C-alpha cells in the first residue's frame, strides 16, 4: 500500500479517534460537574473518570471551563451540531403551532427533554457562578438565551388570540421564563410525566382564556 493511500485511511481514523476521546472527556466532565459541582471537579478527576491522562484532556480542551461549556451546549441541543436552539427547524415548528394549547404542550415536552439532559449541569453552572467569572458569563448567556426563546414563544402564543386579556408578550414571557426554568424543575424533582402534566395544566390555566 502506498504512503498516500495509507494517509488517506489513517487521517479519518485519527479524526474518529480524536472525536471519541473528546466525547469521553466531555461525558466524564458532564457526570462530575452534575454530581460534584464545577468547583470540586478538577481536570485530574475528569481524566480519571474518562480513563485518559491529564495530558490527553489538555490536548482537547484548554481548561475545565471549556469542558463545561461544551458539555452544556451538547446536553441542551441533544447533539453536536453548532446551531443555536432558536435557529433550529424544530423550534420554528413549535412557533408555528396554530393552537395555543398545543403550543404549550409541545414547548413543555421539548423543554422537559432539555432539562432531563442538561438540568443538573445548568444548575451546577448557576451555583458556581458566584465564585468564577467564566461561569458567571456562561450562566448569564444561558439566561439571556432562555429569555429570548421564551419571548419568541410568548409572541407566538399571543398571536393565537387565546391568551388572557391584559397579557402582552412580555408578561407571558415572564411566566414562561419562570415556569420553564431549571430552578423549578430541580426544586420539584418530579418524574418526567408528572412534571410535564403539571406544567401544561399550570401554564394553560395561567395564560389562556377559559
């Protein structure tokens, strides 16, 4: 086999190996951040959990902040595509739902899936934001994104004409930002189905005309 052909095979294999190693590190970080918190989690612990050396971790990430950022982004999105939630086709599909009740049910379902994947990690970031400037930035960015998403959903709800009189998009967004938050999800600690059923009922009763 020629050297050129060997390189054509080895390059994809190296890329696949690097991607797999990065996944191991990221997933290990996710588990430890969610369980022990950001401050108590070190690169050494992440390396041990991932089954790699600390040097290998640093070959893929500059520091544990980068690991956390990557872990939370992937957990929220549900995949590794570098596309913001608001720019994804599925978000546009939710916004286009013509019935307010169906829109609420779908937003609650999708939000529940995100919090099941990322809720503990998001809360770990929030809890450490007072002690770390980078984590404060990440938490602030997450809150701003959450507010923007909720405002878009609120505008779609108001457009249906089914929202209670006297409530504009900002007022609806206030309710959504509060009720869809990871804080409420963690505080309740309910099984997924109970959480979704309660949230759909509460939002419908709070936001829509009888």
